[in-house]
């Protein structure tokens, strides 16, 4: 692995002789596990386009999201704030209520818009519906709510964004949120059986019914190792579809003559559970398969390399603002990743907010992860691999207590306390159509 590079490129300051700011393109792939990308060592060739992009990018091996499901994760990415601060989440008491983004928080799009950027977003997850206020600051917010089988494809999402970019030479910020490989795993016909091979699947139809999508039913469903492997490979075929869209995006930016002035960031909102800890899909926990995400940043004058330091989505928020010449809000977390020094100890990363079950928080630092149930204050500590991906419980009580103490101190310093946050009356007024979209995806019953 290459050592962390010291970088000295910064966004140009304002002035009549300054170069125009770069176009900023943020690609977020829904439910993409980093360890299922060939870029990060997966044995199947799932991400050839990302592999090629990595050759001219800064690649982060240990990037973490602040949540394990889309709404709070994306709100954190777009504000640099933790879920307990930005309030865009599910109500802990009424599970059919969801809350919208705190109206006082400036967003990435609004801050860049104030710097003269035209801003556009192409999003497909029902948790990114305008009712949640994540559209704040976007001149164009093209939302096509996914419903399981009628989702706008990654290819069509990229085509729509490229068409908008071609409309003007004004510096632009474009957010693309791709649904592949979000459940249900339905890769395009041309990619089906690329990894699973021919023949009938060794499993019942993958599109489970809404009842079967509940957390308990997922745990009760007993799959053989062969079936789990097959489902994982269908998931990989979906990843390949998203990767093809990334290739089309890069090719389109090149053909428009924008590539040399484009800063492109590629990440995921969160990962995916493939029965690593007994559950399927996401939203049930804060283990590594859910909060570790890929992260690549390619920008003009930014040296390529591989970064070993632990980073977080709040850092990406800060970096995109800096690339666009916008000052960050004083309360936002994170650092400009271009100024990240080598050899420093791990900065703690806070992740929180589960879609299902009791509210929980996690603190990852120094090769360990502390997870606290906020309802019972039960504590669990795990050792994680060098990438923050795996969780191996620390069974010895004395060792667990020794490791938990500094992690708990760091968690309370980051979050303030272990209280369940009381949310104001910021209920998102979801339409009947969007409620049906959430039901179709198995999020509510």
C-alpha cells in the first residue's frame, strides 16, 4: 500500500486573475460495500471503471459513513453534521414518522450556490424525496422515487446529469445518487449471470415479500452457504451496472471537454448487510459492512495515491467546499482531506442512527469499534480489521472494559452525551406515493 501523500493543492482564492473554480461532481452509489469492489480487493472484477479512475485519484482505504441507511447518511454528507444534529431520521417513538433536515443548517449545495455554482441533483431513493429538504440549494433537483422494479437506471441518471452539464459553461456542482446495487438485486439483462453463471439459482426468488423483508424474518430465513454466495454475486452484478455508469460519466465529461477542470468524488451512502451479523440489506446495525464506504477523489492538480488514514463523510463535505472556494460552517465536522497529514493517530469517527430496532451509536478508532444501545446503555466493543470492515467481538470482560473506556470518552466528546435526542416537530410530510415507494423497498410495513 502506498504511503499517504502530502498534498499542497488548494482551491484558488477570489480575484480577477484567479482560475475559474472546478466543476464538482459527487457520485454516491446506494448500498455499495467497499469490500465488494475489485478496487478494494474483491476477487470478482466488479469495478473496472473505478479501478481505472483510481489511477488518477486519491483513494481512501478507510472511509466511514455517519449512518447505515440513506436518509441520515446523505444528510450528514450534505451538511457535515452528525445524524443527532441534523435531525433527518426516523422517529424513535412513531416508526411511521420521518423527520426532515434541520432548516437552520446550510447545505453543501446552498454554500456552493452562494459561490456562483449552478447546482443540480439526480436522485432516486425515496428517502431523498424533496419532503426531507435535502433539495435545499439545488437549482435543479431531479427526483425519481425508486419502487423496487421501476427504478431509474444508473445509466439514465448519468445521461440526465450529463445533458444538464452540457447546458452551460458556468461552474457546476452535480450530485448523482445511483440506486444500483440497492435491493432488490435486478441487474440488467446483459449483466445477469456474469458472476453467478448459467443455470437456475440455488435459492427462492430474490425479491422477498414485504413481510419477509422485516428484520426478524430476515434472521429467521435460513440460507445455505451456496445460497448466500449466489445472492452476493447477484449483488456484485448490480455493482457492475453502477460501475458501467461511472465509466459513461467519465467518458461524457471527457467528450464535453470538462474532464480537466472537474473534481469528481465517488463514494457510497452506506454499505450492505449480507448476513455478516445475521441480517440482510441495511439499517439494522452499525457494523463495518454498513458504515465502511469507498471514497475516491480526482481533482485538477491533486496527486494520485492511496491514503491509509481513517476518514469520514464529514471530511468529504469539507473537501468539496474547499475545492469550490466556499467557507465551511463553523459547526461542521471534518477536515479538508487535501491537508491531511501523514502519521497521525486515528481520528474518531462517529456513526449513529439505525432504521430498525433501538437507537444506537458507534465510535470507531484505533482498530476498535464501540457500539452503544442508547435505550439500555448496553455496550459492545469489537476489534476491526485495518480497513474498518470486520467486527470481531472482544469476549474477555476485562479486556473489553479496558478498551471501552477511551472509546466511550471519545464518543461522549464527539456526541456530547448518550441521550436519545428529542426531535422537534419537523415531520416530513410524505406523500402517499412516497410511502408506497418505501413499502415497496421493504422499509416500512
